[in-house]
C-alpha cells in the first residue's frame, strides 16, 4: 500500500497527518518525506539517521573539439540549458532536466554526461518506523529527480506513507503518481477550498482514488464539505481547532502519543483508506 498525503497549499497540516498516521500504524510502515525543499517529518518522528547518500542528476558535457556547431542540441532543448554563440558553447546545468535529448541528436557524439549533485537522501528509523527523507541543496530548482530517488526506497510489501510537497506543480505530481491512494489535507477556508480544487483536479488526471482530511474543521464555513459532497470525495477524518492539539503540535510531539484517543481515529482513517482501495481493485 502506498498512500500519498498531499495538500493544495502549505500549512494545512499535511505533515501532521502523515506523521501521526505512520506512528499509529507503527511497525511495518515506512514514511518517505518527499517535501524535499523543506522536509520536516523528522521534527515529529525524531529518527535515528543511519546513513545519508548524495543524489546526482546527469547534465551534458560538450567536447568542443568534436562539435560541428550544428545547433541540434540547442533546438531540442526546451529549457534553454545549451546555447551556441558563434564558436562558443555555453551550458547551464541548473536549467537542465536531464532528458538526454541533446546526446541523442548530436551527430558528432560530442556530448557526454556528468553528475551534478542535487541534494541527499537520509535513511533511518523512528522506533519501528522506517524513515526516508530527501533534502534539496539550497538554490536548486530541480526537485523531481530527488523526489524520484526518495521514492525508490518504497517497499511494496509494507505500508508506505509519502509526505508530498504542497501545491499542484511538478514536484507534487512526482510524489503522487503511481500511488494507491491520495489523502488530501485541507482546511475549511476560502483559500483552503481554492487550493483543494486544484489539488483534486491533479489527482483526477492521475486517476488515483482520493479522500479528505479536514484540519481545524470547526472554523471557517461549510463550503469544503459542500464541495466534497458534490465531487463525491469521502471525508475520512476531521481534526478540530483545539488548544491541546495545537500545543502538542507546537512542541513537535505526536498527537497520537500525547492524546491517546487520537491513535484509534488515525487507525480508523487507515482502515477507511484500505477499504476504498480494495473496492477500487474489484
């Protein structure tokens, strides 16, 4: 089972849900923090990191002695990572999407590749939970290759919880695709609803079953619930705007450990997800 916990916007409580769900399930769970620009699952799970590994992405290196300046590499690159000005060749590794197209079209075989470091993956454990997170280097813009590397640690024989980046852009799609279920975390405000609609549209394009968690459920209005009913989106959990929950969160603790009755609520959340996935497989 692979569950991606996502949100249309930041600050809805996505990481709170992902970490508390993982902690409730305990042994036989792996959490993968794919919010690589600002990973923070570790703040709540306090894992013991056993090793870190650098992650590289291939970028072109051009041998000017072989180059005939035919411009084919420039023409195929949609991200303008190669430029030829007279007899001068410029490459911009930070713009490269590592597609390999320039190598494929070069008639002189003048292009090879080298690795450019994007960031690192950390691997460890939090009690009985396997923990993986990626951390993008400061100033990098290309997070999807690092997200893919984090996802390479998915174990199909256990429960995998992915803490996805917020929003609806390419990094989010990289984190959500090829999962069994997307759990969208939202809040009952106009901003929450606006960004939820964008997130749900992305999930529908991917063809993945989806359900909602409404955080701070007793503030705002009922527009999110009306939208969920209209779109046939099940509301699987509502978390109230409650002082003791906020206090636990602010200290970096897990709600399911400090307020034990919430553990059963998160276990029921998983059972609901499991039932939806099983029904979809029939």
